[in-house]
């Protein structure tokens, strides 16, 4: 079984500042890990994923995440926030068989000028 | 590749009525997933198919919900005798066998009045 905990339901960052969204997971099998972004009344867009190989994963829009097995974490970062980054972000985990995807509760990001 | 298509985008129905949603996955994607998302929450897994076989169904899913994928292409999700608590966004996702990740549609927003 898998589960995801996202620390902080709301994060406020200044434009140009570092964005850091925290995600910890629990999985009984080697995990596949994902970050998705959701804009109001839209579906989910994949930012990045980790399956195997390099633990530092780069995604779209300047985001990256690092898989740390010892810490069971997959935190999402972006060096410099842009106004267009205001959205809800979801961390998710699946098993290596590509079964169901288990989501965290989400983190709402607000970007202030 | 036109992405995952969901219809309708919005549905308003009276309590007690039946509703059916359709999902057209990306062509040749053999797995198809249904999720439900309520306001301020992460998507919740409902069920998934590999080709026409329903491989897993959430224990949280009442018997008023049924999903089909008769020819292994599009899928339908039916809710019988709708209740106000069924109001949510219903999301569909698909994947291929190559590990590119779960691609989501824009969702169907159901409002039960």
C-alpha cells in the first residue's frame, strides 16, 4: 500500500523567491513518484516523475525534485517563483506495476508581487 | 495524439437521477483510470482498467457506481440515484506501457442539486 503526505496545505512565496513544496511518501514496494499541477477547473498536468535512475529529476517550467529513499521524500523546488506558478500542486505515488496512483491532499501556492 | 478527452465537461443533475460520463484515452493507451476530486482535496482513486478488464475497484466506491470499458478503448462511468455528496470533479487518466506517466483529462464536473 502507498500513501503520501504533503506538508503545508497553503504556501505563499514572493515573486522571484525559492519555491519549496514538501512531500513524504510511504510505500511497501519501490515507488514511482510524481508531481502534478492543477489550475482552477482544469485537469492535472504532469510536472515531473521519478521511476528509476537519477534521483534528481528535472521537469517542466523550471521545477525539479529529488528522490531521497532514506528520508522517503520527494520535495519539489523551483529557484525563482513566477506569477504563473500560482496553482495547486499534488504529489503522488504508485507502485512499479503502474497500478493506482495515490495522491496527497495538495498544496495551494500563492505568488505575491 | 489529442490527449485524454472527457465528456461532458459539466453536468448538473437532480438528486436521484442517473448520470453517465465518458472518457476517451490517448490512442493505444492500454490502462485507464477514474478518479474523483472534491473541492480542496486530492484526487481519490475509483477504479482502473487494463484493456477491457477492470483490475481494481476502490472499496470506497458504492454499488451505485459502475464503470465499463467494453472494447478496451473508451470508458464510461455511471452513477445511479445520484446524491448531493456525489458532487465532485470526475477525472480520467490513461497510460501506455512505456512509463511516460499518467495523462489526465480535463475532467467532468458534476453538480447534484
